[in-house]
C-alpha cells in the first residue's frame, strides 16, 4: 500500500478506524470477568474468582512458570499440554486417515452407504466419556485406550463430511471424466480429491475441536501420566479449584489456537472452491 | 452421398419414476447426421432435447433403438464425441491452461510433452484467451469460461462436437460474438456438431438443419428444417436472407403450437352436455380478418348463448396452418376456414392422412383483392397487361407474391387470374405462403411484390401507401365463397345437435353482419385486441378498397342473403378441380362421395328452417369467372384439361373410409 511521504504511523487515526472492533470485546470480556469475580467475592458461588489465579500462590506459580519440570508428574502446564497434544495428534491423525478413506468409499458406493450410514449416525451420538470404559475393556492399557477415545470422538465429522463431499461432486465434473475416459486413479487425484477437499476440510476443522474436547475424557482413564486432562483431574481430586480454572483457561486457549490453525490451513489449501 | 456419421435409429428413452412407473421422454427418434453438418435441436423445456444429446454423447443409453457413430453403436462416452456443457464444467482448481491440458494429456498420451503443449497453446490462442491462460476459471466471465470449454473440446479433435445450450447463460453481446467464433471454427475445421438450444435466431444462424422436438411425454421429431442460407454466414447479414424470416417464423409457429397444445392438455376437457346439446363447450378457431365478423358478433351479441352454446371460446390463430393443426390434433372443435380447406384436408392436401372435414355454412363471400407493391405502379404498372410486360422485362429477378394458404380462395383466384392473363403462376412468379398479418410488413420491406388476401390488408396497403389494388375479387368472380365453417366429420357425427346449434348461431350472426346499419359497429367490434387489434377505420365492409367507382355497386363482403350461406357442392367441386389443377391434391376419382361428405346441406337446411329462414334457398346457377369460361361440373377432368395453364395433375381414389363418429 502506498503511503504519502512523511506520514508515519498515526495512533489517533488507527484508533479511530479500529475502535469499534476493539472496544466491544474488551467490554464483553471485562464485564464477564467482573461479574464472575463479584459473584465469587460476594459468596454467591463457591467457585473462586479469576483473580484467584494470581492471589492463590500455588496457582500463580503454575501460571508464571509453565516450563518447569521437577520430574514425575510435577511439571509446568506447557509440558502437560504438549503431552496431551501429542496424544491428540495421534488419535486425530488416525481419525483423519480412516475417516477420509472410509468417507470416500461410502460416498462412492450407494450400497456401502446404505449398509453403514445408520451405524455411523448411531455411533456419532455416543459421548466421549461413554467410550472410556469400552476403550479400557478393548485395549486393557491406558495409552491406546486414550488414543482410541480421541479417535472415535473425532472420526465422525471427517467421515460424514468426506462422504458428503464425494457425493456432492457435480455431475458436470463426473461427465468431464467420463467423456475424457479418465482412469480411476486419474479421476481420484484430478477430480474427486480436489472437488471434495472443501468438505473434507470442514470435517477436519470440526473434528480438531472434538478431539481436543475428548482429551479430558481420555486422560481420566490414565492416572499417572502427564497431560492437561490429568492435571485438571488431579486438581479436582485435591480440591484446588483455582488450578482447575487455570487448566480450563489453557484448554480453551489451545482449542482456539488449533481451530484457527485449521482454518488457516483450509484457506491455504482449499481456497476458492 | 456420404454415409451419415451419426445415425439415431428409432430411439426410445424411458425414465423410471419415483414410486414406480415410467416417464416416456422420447419416442421413435430417427435422425441421420452427415459429416460436417451442424444440427440444432430445439423445443420447449422438458422435451428431451438434452436427453437426446446425452444419448448421442453416450452419457445416457437409450431404452430402445440405437445410436450409431460411424456405424458403431454408442455404448459409453468418449473423447470422439466431446460435449460442451451448459455450465462450462471447468475444474475450478485448475487454470485455463491446466483445464485444457488435462483433456489433451488424457486423450493424446501418444504425443510428446512438447507436442501436447503446442496443441494446448494453439487452442488457447484460437479462442483468444492467451492473456488469461494462467487464471482459474472463477476469475473469468461467463463468455470467457465458455470459450475455454469450447477450446478444451476442440483441442482433443473430436469427430463430433456436442453442445448443450452453450450460450444460454450469456448476455446478448457475448453470445453474438461467441456464435460467430463458433461458426468460424466449425467452418475452418469442418466440424460435425449437434447443439441444443432454446434460441430460435441462434438455431437459424448456426445450423444446416434444425430438428424441432414436440413436447413430452413421448417427444418425437416434429419437423426438420433445412437452412438454405449459404456459408460463411455473418450474424448481422443472415437476417437479410429471404429464407431467414420464414425459417424463423416456421420455428416460432412450431414452438407456439407446442405451447398451445400443452396449455390445452393442462385444462380439463370434459364434454359438457346441456340443453339437449351433446357439447356446449367449444373451442372455435379463427384468424384475424374482417371475415371473422360473424364469429365476433355471435360471441358479442350472445348468439352462441341464445342457441344453448354456453361456453364458446374463440381461439385466435396467427395462420391458417394453426387452424389445420388445431383440427387435426382436436384442440379445436370448429373453425373459420378458407372455403378450399374442407376439400383440401379431406383429400389429404395437408400432407398426412386424408381427414374428412364437413362444412354446413358458408360464412362470407368476396372480401378479397390482389395488391401489388407501390414501386410497380411507379414503374408504370397499371393493369394486368402492364404487369405481364413488366414480368417479361424483368424475368431474371424473382417475383414473389404472397398467398395465405394453398387451400384458400386467394391462392385459387390469384392463380386463375394470372393464368387467364397468360402468366404462369408457377413459372413466371413465385407464390409464397405467409400469415396475412405478415404480408403488409413483407410488402413494405420489399421481400414480396404483391399478395392476394382478404380485408383489411388490401385496404391498409393502399392507405399506407405501400401497395395498390390491381384487381378486386369482384372483377374475378363476384360472389365467390370466402370463408366457411369447418368441423371434422367425426366431430359432426358425434355432436349432431351441437353442429346444428352452432350453424344457427353463426347464420344469425351472418344476418346481423349483412345489415349495412351495423357496419360501423362491426368495425368497432373487430378493432378490439381479441380480434383484429387495429384502428376501426381500417376495417371496412362497404365498397372494395381503392375502387371509388365500384363497377358492381355491391357491398364488398357478403355475409347473408339468397344463395350466400348454403354450402354448394358445385363450388366445392370447382375448388377440387383448381386444387388438382395446381397439384395441391390429386383429383379424387371418388369426388361425388367426397362432395357429399364435405357439404352438410341437411345441417344447414335444418338450421335455416329452425330459424325461420326457409326462403334462403339455393339459387345459384353455373359458375363462370371473369374470363367467361363456363365450369362444367359434369366432366371436371375435361374442365381442368380445357384450361390453358395447369400442372401435370393426377387422378386418384382418396381413401376416406366410412363416416365414423369421434369417440371422446
């Protein structure tokens, strides 16, 4: 963008242009925090207020030093989060691979769709927490069970969206492939995947949120391994309410970042479709 | 002749419906396409034209019959029959170049990379898109996208190019440019192409032949038009070709006809019997002419209602052909028709099976005239002798005279008048069938040199200065039958009392029309949009146009009077001889039976008697036209042979079967 020579950054002008985007969220969030703090201070609820993150000494330490590692389970929150994230990455990747693969198959075949769609619709309704006991029975081990819970929670949007994307390939594109007598493989790479990509990404984006949501459920089943879910669970067992609040803040922030990341990927890869 | 590149043979297409049953989309389609030909498929939405295209493309398979491409049955789509789809079908994630390259790479794997690239570049340049080659399709306008689609199709060198409404979504300017581009490419590469379109002008501009499809269900080919406009064609110049407007109006007539049939089918068609009549809801066809006055009067003055016909609809057709088709497909119950039409249709002159038509009433006599273009008067043409000399002097130029229908008195009188004046109506001039309302426009722009038609068109040409009356019908045959009431014979037998009631209502209306005191009122009535839709002063019933010194002093159009309304076998026999003389029909060996069946004299007599008009009886003696040659009804064939100019006519038995009532 061309700027007139001599005109530097003008704070006043910038503020004038952007204040209607800056002021409302400040008021909204500030108001919410104030309300929370007041209702906690006035004793309306036993939940500690947001200020407790600072006032509670143990929590303040956790807040200020996310990277410490005293061995065992006594780690900073960042390290807990990284553990959780790697677990989510594993479960989510599995879900993506299987979801896209099965989604394409179901999208291409009416018969497969008729056979499995009711099952998928049914399974997708089962809450992450309900999978925990089943996962433990199946795998008998903590780590695979946790990954399974993440996987089974996040696969459905990917699968269903992919199938829909394949079904929604315009007849025109199919006709082009037919008239050109494209091979099956060519059809896959040149038409099916590019055409279904926006749908697949929508599924992936919904699922990353779900996978992250499932982390608490997954880590409840894993006492003794570090992770943000375990951290909250542990704080709960010990009655550290302000620690729980801090954990929740971390989970929300990470979830937001993951979602933004997927949205960015989507605009980069599947733009303009 | 070269064998056809595509042969569509007796193709039938059924679509299964949800909830069982089948929808019959196409039925009995036969079409052969020669190499290098450009064919358009035209028809209303849902007529199956895209389905037919898809079957030629192999994207869809016929339920019955076969489609052959170079002698081989089309079983699946392939690059040899490339389709340009309506919505372009470009892949949005690829650039223009990549889209075309995708097709070329797929279809021409034997070429080297650089050869393929050259093909791609050549076709991008062909459609003038070099500047946009790197853009994705979504950044292009509709016209540019369609150019990419055409380039992609042509790049793989198909034997057959199939276009499904290629320009349907484009604005008029872009469409025109692309049409020219496509035409140019087709000419240069001698492409064979089939195009589906809605656009009549586009079809005429681009095609060698236009295939018109009827409405579904069970669409079939309703007609094929050859476009005889030479190539290369220019979009702005083809409109000046003499065939352009007749082709265009032919297609529009066809499409309107299809629409009317569809509307007719959409309405419930119960036969309403009431007041002792078998049917009181009638659709009555007419075309806008002064001679339709009895129908307008019967409607406006309540004569239909008076005779129990409660629900009569007057259906305005634009040409006599609409009347013929309406009777053939039974969308009309009865119609005002030229007096030659019953004989013509009964003898099969319309080109399909002979369809017996009955007339019980002659509605009008006279009212016609022959008009020549003003520019002939400027060159000294005053009389028929001048005209003959003029034709001799300018015998290299085509001289076109308009008639409204081969079976109309206009055609027969014009031909009789010309040939009696030693002008051969088939050699010295060219007679062209036009709807009456179009004649004046054609005279004005010089595409015809004159016409024979009913009022008000002679009067209007004279008043507006585009033509002048060379002769009035009174000077050719005063009192000749003009328009008659015609119904199908099977209709007349199924609804005999209705037929009598209709005849009564119209006979009474004729009496009303004949009173000079009513003529101003008639002019006003007919000027309404439902009838003629023109200024009342242009519609006159008094003296013939341009003849201030009318030699006969008669009122021009006769609607009622002694010998005016009763159907006359002698007159219809004379008409049969004239139709045979000009080879419109063979002369029927069984003419006595035919005349007996055409003229429902008993219906007329009953109607007249019930109206208390017994005195309106048959008074006519022999027929004699202006040349003084008497008509000998005892030996019609000898009469034709005695006439100086006639074509090689044939004599044949016309198979009209036994009279049978219509089953509703």
